[in-house]
């Protein structure tokens, strides 16, 4: 494995981890907004309890992602910064807006509902804009003139592939977050909330799968080079669909450990996460060696070897320190009975 390929693998790992963590964050915020008036199910309480410790951890990975891009592929930074100026600015604005209103909603209790609505709506728009960056890298919407890249916004905003990606990003965020919240509700013995989130997951799962098929359908017409590359690993895509089916079965099969309770959300969470991992690997592999098709490749944009070794060593040491902490955090979060079963304060 070349240094450039190793570097882009690290970058891909950051993207995947952030995608999963952001799903917990943005999805939980949206469900907190949706069920804010349904106090009997305690669905909003569960979402807020889940959201509270995860939204700050999520920000760690987006910082690591930005630093990794700048450190490992500095020659691509200027081009990426130029074409992503508009979507990137919107994302930063929404992140700031959501974070501020999320904090204020827990302090200014008299304005809790409107603040929750604003943070919830902003939070569900962010995943759609984040994933909309991927079609931009396919090259169809970038004009090169005088050695500079310019994003063709009109062409981008009239692309079916762009909207397929946006729909997939939003539906996947809601689907995976509802799975996670169903699992968390079950562990917390909040069965009313569990049934609500289990129902949501059953609805959103097929929608996410349809949006994935729409991506492939539109990709074939708009980025044939990428579609053909993904079809080279068709067997992996079929395996990912098999894991999706296993996850779907986990939403309907009776629980082995609790009589009279349908669904095994932990199985569904693991299976669907593996499915996303495989599918994202196929997409990333087919995208190589391009960062921006067809002008910017990982080899052309790669940093010098000595800088790479220094940065890579720093990341290895950093993760060796942080990863056990994240594991410990997660174990406390999912197994602390006092936190899991805390009562409503109202």
C-alpha cells in the first residue's frame, strides 16, 4: 500500500466515523423536536438523553477530518476550498446556529420549544448538505478556467443525482438514529418510546434503500466512470444488501431475551452499520484515485513523505490515547443504570 493510499484510507475512516456519529447527533435532535409535544411516550426525553453526551464528541471527528485533509492532501485544499465555498459556508452557519440554539434550549426553558424546533430543523438539513458534497467531486459540476476551479451551481442544483444523495443523507440519518434510539429506549426500559422509534425505523428503512437505488440509477447517467467502478464490486454491494435485510429482520423478529417484545434493535444497529461500511468502501474504492474527477488525484495532491510520516504517527498516538476513552465513554453511556433510567424532572 502506497503512502497516498494509506493516507486516503485514514481520511475515509474519519469520514465514516463522523457519518455514524453525526447520525446520532443530528437524528436525535430532529426526533427530539418531532416528539416534543408527546410527553407520554417520553420519546423526546430519550432523544435528549441520548443527544446530550454525543453532540460534543461528534465535533471531535469533524475537526480531525478537516485537519487530516489539510495535512495529508494540502495540494487539494485550495481547489476544495474554492468549489466548496458556498456549501461549506452554509454547513458552518447551520452548525453554529444549531449548536447555539441547542445549548440555549436547555437554559432558556421558557423558549425551549421554538429553540428546539430551530435546532432540530437546522440539524436535519446539515446531513443533506454534507452528503451533497459527494456529487460535486464527481466532476460534472466543476468548470476549469485559467487554472482555477469554479462550481457550476445551476447545473448542480438541477441534477437528479444531487437530490438522490440529499434524500439518501436525510433518510439514512433518520433511519440509523431511530435504530439507535430504539436500542437505547429498550436498554432504558422506556417501552413506549421504544415502540415509537421501532415504528419509525420500520418506515424509514425501505425509504433509505429506495434512495440508495436512486443514487445508483442517476449515477449511471451522470458519472458513468464511478458507476462502472462500483459495479466491479457488485458482489460486495449484494453482501451489503444482505446485511440490510438482516437489519430489517431485526426490527420484526421477536426478542430472545424479553417475552412479548418484538424487535432486536441491537442486531439491526450492528447489521445496518456493517452494511453502510461495506457500501461506503465500494464507493470509496471506485472513486480512487480521484479526489476531484478528473483533475485532482490522491497522488498529485499528496503531501511530502516526511510530513506524512509525522502526521500519521501523530494520528496513531492520538487515537491510541483517545480510542480507549471513547470506548469507556460509550460503555458508561449504555450501561450506567442511574443515567439510563433517570426520571423526568418535570
